[in-house]
C-alpha cells in the first residue's frame, strides 16, 4: 500500500503498522524522573535521568539511565506524539501538572 493509500488521522498524518522486537532486558524499560535535552545542528540528545530523593542539603545526583540520539526531524515527531498522548491521557484520567519536586537549578 502506498503512502497515499494509508489511512490518515484528523491531522492528515499517515499511520503505519510495525512489528517491534526487543530482547527481554530492553523490554523491561527503565524509570526516569528527569530528562535533559541538548542539541547541535545534526542531532538532538535526550538524556533520561533518575534523581534519588535527597534527605539532606547535599547536592542532587542524577544517574543517566538512557541516552537517545535522534535527528531534529524525528525530535519534532516525538514532541507531537507526546502532545497527542498527553491529550488522550488527560481526556481519560483528568488534567495533570508538571512535576515540581526537583531542584529548580536542574530544569
């Protein structure tokens, strides 16, 4: 089926079926409660981090859990997919707000 024959959503985006394969370790996933983004002309770097709760005034330490390097074009698709999924999530479960429990200098 050509792209012209593929079904489109309300925004005119094509949807394609794809089988995803993953080894057992990768399919478990990792937990991250912070993401940092950097970029250069050719790519975006998405660092997914875990910040442990701090019980003292010591400096926070973030552990890199996963790094994704992608193109600027795909980064735009990621943003759109997240926006669409957050809208569907909030329609089903109610509005959410951004996390505010991390130190301000990390954001």
